[in-house]
C-alpha cells in the first residue's frame, strides 16, 4: 500500500487550532505564518518560504510558540 504524504490544509491568522504538548493537548489561535527563522518560547524555529511554520498563542497561558503545520489540528 502506497501512502501519500497528506498536506495539511492552509492555516490563517485567527484560526482556532490544537496541538500536543508534554502536558497534554493544548488549544489556541494562529497568530501568523512564519517564513523565516524566528524565536518564540526560547526556541528558534528554522522556518522558510518552502517550509513555513505557524506562530500560535495558547488560550490557557497566553504564551506563543511556533509549530510545523503537521503538528496543528484545526478545531
């Protein structure tokens, strides 16, 4: 069986998303699409226009993080 790598649907600022953390599932909002190296939460994301990532803000803590689109699930 040949499985194609599914491309996640595009996300936009304001979209409600969730993602997995070591503490469990977290929910938040997409702040922006990141297309160059950027820092959030003490981590440097190596994003590019060919490999974009998304800055998200947690509903619970208000902190921001940058995640790959595969890690985010639209709610």
